[in-house]
């Protein structure tokens, strides 16, 4: 199970849960999620913990991850509905994430899940900037010292140094090897005192622009 806490500098994301629930396929919205009108990463990790113990579906985890990612953007509900409608039974999402359920997630399992989202389990309209959000919540283990999955979008990529690999050369469509290079670099940076050995602190600091490597 995840033991996520609010990250330093993190701000809650505004989410209109009733409108999201109405917009998505039946059963896709996780019970109780964002019912206060906002959500933090810890709230999405709570859905991920339910997915890990099979009390929430992979589609519900994806819905929570994407709603958190889009926030107040009205087109987010439409785009998420369009993605989830391609996988009405949730089989593609479940298959892509199946190896991220164990307490110990290996680097090979992370890369395999990334590649699944780009190939056999691909959903049109769900690119790396958003499926890495799903991978992050599904596979991150705060209590483990191993390589961790992280979000990679155009903002984060644009602020990565050359030492993190070629991710900063692209705005989208990163390969799994490029993502892996970024994960390794963030893992190393997480040893800095301000990041407390949590690579997602590195990712959030990059996204917020509060740290320039």
C-alpha cells in the first residue's frame, strides 16, 4: 500500500466530481474521490491503494489520475471519456498495469508497462504525458528505495538537464528508454537533502519551477 503524503509545495487540484462522474462511462468514477471539490496526489494514491487490493478497477484509477491531471480544464472530461470509451471492459488498462500491483515493482516492470501503453494496450488520445500519471500512481512506492515511476510531460521535460538524457529534446512521444533515463537521473537527485529520497519531490520541483538543476 502507498503511504503518500502531501508533497512540499503541492497545491490541491480543483475537481468538480459530479460533472466528471456524469461525463464518464458508468462505473468509471471511483467512489468518494474528490468529493470535497479538490484532490491532492495523496487522494489519487488512495484510489491506487484500492486498485492494488482489487477494490477499485484500473479504469477507476485511470479516471482519478486523469481528472487530477486535467483539473478544471473543461476539455479534460471529454478527452478522458473518449479514452475510456475505447476500453469499455477495462481490459486494456488492466493489462497495461497488471505488473505494477505487487509491493515490489521492478524497473523492468515499469518499462514493460510504459511500452504496453505505447503498443498492444494503446488507447488513442492517451499519450505519455498522461499515461505516465497513471503509471506514477499505480507503481510509485514511497517506502521503497528502488527506481520509481514519474510523470513526464512537456513542462518537466523542458526543464531537464542533458544529464537526464534526451527527454528535453522532445515535447511529447518519449520512448521508454528516454523515460528510464529520466527516472534514473531523478533517483540520483532524490538523494539531495531537500528531496528526502523521494524522486517525485524532484518531479514536482521541476514542474513548479521551484528548482533549476
